[in-house]
């Protein structure tokens, strides 16, 4: 993290059903949803039952028995950063500590998150390097550990502070060129260090047949809004990056260093923000969780525990939120020890559980509870079997009249705040299967759609039309799917009209 974040906070004082976890080639698979098992007594076991990993950041000096007992994922807190392992030509050096951590993880059946490749901070000898040299480093780092690393943070903290939604201006972002001056780096002719780094990483993964997943990671991107209800422009910018480069990006990390900076608080729309990224098809992870005691008026008992519970629940409620990592074991060993933001007190291998630990364990043990049981989040995932399987001809004539008229209905639920909203639209087929749908709704004047997911959109204000995308048009009788959109202004009362084809 930009050291400025901590600095800002200190100086200005402004103002953070169960499933089985399978480790398949280093990746997490949520296997099945069943009935709740007996309460587990470690974070890793409870998380595995709920179909996610629960990890910790550590260095070799912190590898006491608690690490393997409580956690099933490990992030090197500092030992895989370019400052430690990169030479100025992008070769590797000093990989001993990283190897120790990877070996420990392997022996304790833990996933590893590589952290991190392209970052403006702690770049060491790589500072100021060209894209070609960054690409060399990306290839070397990926190939060095191969599938022993399940997830790699390819790009870290690419976006600027203070909720501007802009890219950082420091190297490596000085490698960016906005050819047509339209303020983004997505056009033909533009140069984008994010895109080019992910393209390189994806090539290496494909060439080596690796299962390693490629992530983008940032902080202050957790809520749809920030304190006071202002849209979270940094989160929106990250969303645009992931949407534009979806073919290269597999996962998104919300660092979740929650504190009393207005951009870093825990908002009620955390889950909706996780969901909109998940709806793009990427895995979402909470990657560096710690929760400042200031967020509960220095109540590091029930207040902090409640905040931890909220964050864990938001992740559990989204099927593609597949892991949570806390940024250290004990308060005393944290990068911001005075804020007492972790799950244990004590130190040096002698740790005591805090109320926050008990809350996290308890919440994990409750498992994933779908918010809307009639439309699980998996409806947004393209079906793995062809949707056109011919129906088996019934041997007995149907008792209901044949060929009922295809039809559909739609309902909207809104999450509004001052100046904007997110709408989730549920489309349900009538008494006959449908092959496609379109939904029209009329926005009041002053309201406009800024982006949509799981639907093709035409129009942005007044009468706006949404059509199905390739994987969610075909619905059986009575079956539902969901799409969403984000807008500015006030949505008012929306009356969607659904037409089936
Ligand atoms: O926790 C890390 C601390 O020990 C280092 O001194 C610091 C140097 O920048 O990095 C800390 O980890 C950061 C992580 O790599 C990226 N996100 C913010 C984390 C906290 O600053």
C-alpha cells in the first residue's frame, strides 16, 4: 500500500449451506452445496466446508504451528516482491525466503498467493524498467513456482488515491499512453501497462499449461460507495479494467485494509460490489483483511468482531468470492500494530484468540446462505453443458395444453444512494421455455445507466433496453436469471416490461 494511506490517516485523522473445498491443481473449486456440518474449530476447516480458503500473510520468521493449523492459504507478506526477488533485467534473485514459504504451504496443504509482480512500490532494482523487462520478470516469476502458486497478483495498486478513479501517475504507469486523449487506456493505439502485463502473464500460463490464476489487487475498492454515499470511483475504475481485460484476468483482490479513512470504511454495499465483479465471471478475494479498532470506536471486543462478521458474510453470500486472507496473525506483528486490526493478540508463536476470531469462525461455520434462494449466483455462469439438449419425447401425451405462449416477467430491486444506484433485474420465464428475452424500462429524467452486466444494453437514459447475452437467454418454464446495471441520479419506481422470444 501507498505509505501515504497510513500517513493520511495518522496525520489528518480523517475520519474500514456448506460446500467442499477441493484443492485441484492449486485452484479452489466449490463442489457442492449440502446441509451444514458440525461446527468446525479452526478457520481453515470452517472455510473449507463453506467452499472458500481462509489465509494469512506471513514471512518465514512467523511460520509457527498456528499458521498450518488455522489457515489453508498463505501470502508472502514481503518475500515475493520485486524489491526482494527481481534484478534490474527481470531475472530472479534471493528466492530463498519465498521458497521457504511455498514449501511450508505445500507441506501444510495450503494454497499460495504470489504477491506481487507489477507495483509502483517496493520495486527495488526493477524500478523504472521498460514493459519488456517487466514481461521478462513476469515470465520468470510465473515459471519459477508454476502450479505451486494458485493465484498471482500480477498488478497491484494501479489506481490513485482520494477516490479520483484515475490511474497512478508513478512508474510503471508512466509507461501508459492515451493515444486519442479520451482519458482511458482501452483504445486501439493506447499503451496500458495493466493490459500488457496481463497479456504477457496469460501467454506464459497458456504456454506452460499452468493452472495459476491471474489477479489484479487494490485497496479502497471494496464498497460500491464510500462514506457519505458518494460512488466509489476507484472501484468503478477497477471494474472497467476487469471488464475490458476480462479475457486475461481471472481474479480480483479487494485488499480490505478497513480504517476510518472515508474511502476505506465497511459500507453496506460491500456484498453488492463483490457480486458485480463476480458477475463478470472472475473470482473475488478479500486479500489483506485487517479492521482498525477505530471503526468500532476502539471497541476491539464486540464492535470489531461485528465488523469482521459483516465482511465474512458479504463474501460468503457471493458464490464466486472464493477466499479471505488476513494480513498477519497477531496485532503486535501487523504493519499497523497500534490499530489492533487482526484476529489474535500475543506474538512470537504464543497467540490468544480475540472476539474477532470467534466471530469469523462462527460466521464461516454458518456457511454460504444464498440471498435469493430461487436465483443462485451461479445463474450468471455460462452453462457447461450445451443448453440445446433435445427434450426426451414423452411416451404419454401431456395433460396440459401444448405450445403455451412463451412469455416472461421481470422485477427490479434497487440499492440506491445519494447520486446513484445499482439495479438487479430478475427475469422469469412464464409457463413455457423461452430462447431469449428483452427488458425495457424507462428511467426518470436525470437518471442514466453507466454500465450493465449479464445483459446487452441499448440506450442510457429515458427508455433503455436490455437483451440477454449468449449464456442467459434460454430459460425453462418458471426459471429465472438476473442481470444488473449501475446508474447515476435517482432511479425512482421502475416498471420493467419483459418480452420473450
Ligand atoms: O505488510 C507489508 C509491510 O511489512 C511492508 O513494510 C509494506 C511495504 O510497502 O508492505 C506491506 O504490505 C502491503 C502489501 O504488500 C500491499 N498492500 C498494502 C500492504 C500494507 O501496506
